[in-house]
């Protein structure tokens, strides 16, 4: 890690990739603020991180805040007093997110709205409270978690990909907008990663989606976290952890029709099998 993080705020820091990032930071001596809804997960994460800090003989602070990031009023009410106490984070990881893959017709308006409210609205709400403080400090790093699905849309991910493409757009705008204020904005686009979210996705994933991703490798949250933390302080904007993700993105950029053709072939295969079974 080129940048020495003192205090990080992590939404979605109680589980999966967010917890792995928090772990990596604490191992390097950073204090963290974990934001998520479920208090029991937050408490478990705090205990685990305190143990890691003790092993490394670091006197770091582990703060937790139970908060739904999609609730702008609560974010505005709860984050500022906390930051008054802790100080301004020099790193903000925005990873609170949800995914409910399914056929377009099976994704209700409510699920679509909730996906946008948490993934995009939640990011907006948190940034609205943190960025003015970072600007006052004249420094800070922000990592917004999108997805490979925020770069290449695939079957079953219409609501999720809409939210994650929005985050790539938001990150691009903010990178440009905040650079001269000393704030570095990065966007993280992981491939499938072994977390509770992926396990939940597998319950509603259409067969066509499974077929398309059947040969895709799954990364560990620790590997994703390491790939992100390694780039803190670097000039890199788009962070795609893992060889499969990088190759997939490059292939899509160079030969988009090849990728579309492959996706379409996989869908036809599943549809034909269904028709004959
Ligand atoms: N796993 C993958 O394959 C994959 C791939 C690409 C991108 N991503 C993205 O990576 C990020 C982390 O996902 P993950 O896979 O690590 O999932 P995860 O283990 O399920 O973690 C999600 C985290 O977000 C929190 N969260 C969810 N909704 C929230 C809300 N409304 N307010 C506050 N916190 C909320 C969860 O805690 P509570 O539920 O207790 O609030 C949890 O801490 C997400 O943005 C996801 O879309 C994941």
C-alpha cells in the first residue's frame, strides 16, 4: 500500500469484500468506521478486527454504525456527529450494495427501485456527508464499488447492472471534479467474488446467466481487497482485480461483437434445451 491510511470509512464493511478491505487496512495500522445495517454482523466484524489489531500491536480504533445508507435523512443525521468525533477519514470505501438477478419480467419495480436506492442513492448520500470534509482537509481517497457488471451488461442483471453502470459514470465525473481538490476517486469492478451476496444471487440467477458465467473463476474477497489496497496512492482509476476480469474487459473493449455473440449463443443453448426437455 503506497498510501498510509489513518482512518477509513467503509460502507458494507461488515461482510464480504468490505470486511476484507477493512481487515487489510487494520493489518496496516488504520482505524476504521464500519457502516452497515445488521448490528450483529457489525459487532462480529469489530471483534475480529480488534483481535487482528491486537496481534499486530496496533492501537487502532474500530467504530461501527448501524445505518441504512439509502436513507438520506438518517445518513445526514448520523454520519456528521460520528465524524466530528473520529475526524475526517482519509479513505472512504463505498461498498454497501445489493443484487437480485432474475429475468427482466421477474424483477419488480420495487426491487429495481431498492437496487438503485441502495447502490446509487446510498453512494450519493455517503459522499454528500464525507466529500465536504475531505475538501476542507484538501486530501482523501474514495473507492466506489461497481462491478464487472457495471462495465459489461449480461443476462439477468438488468437492475443491478443499471445501478453499477451508474456508479462507473458517477465515479468518472467525480474523479474529474475532485482531482484539483486533492481527492482521488477510484472505481473497483470485481468479477464474481465468494461472499454472502454471491450466495444470495445464486438463488435467483436464471439458467441463462449461470450458463454464461459457467467457466468464470470466482475470486476470494481477500484477493479483491488486496488488489484495491495495493492501488491506494497510485494513479489508477479503474481497478479490475484478477486476470479473468481484466481479460474479459479487454476482450469486450477490443471485440464487443465477439462477446455479444458468445452471450447470445449461451442463451440459445439454454432456450433450446428447455424447449426439448
Ligand atoms: N460478490 C460479488 O461477486 C461481487 C462482484 C462485483 C461487485 N460486488 C459488489 O461489492 C460490494 C460488496 O458486496 P459483497 O459481495 O461483499 O456482499 P456482502 O458480503 O453481502 O456485503 C454487503 C455489505 O453491504 C451492507 N449493506 C447492504 N445493504 C445495505 C444498506 N442498505 N445500508 C448499509 N449497508 C448495507 C451489508 O450489511 P447489511 O446487510 O447488514 O446492511 C454488508 O456489509 C457490493 O457493492 C457488490 O455489489 C460484489
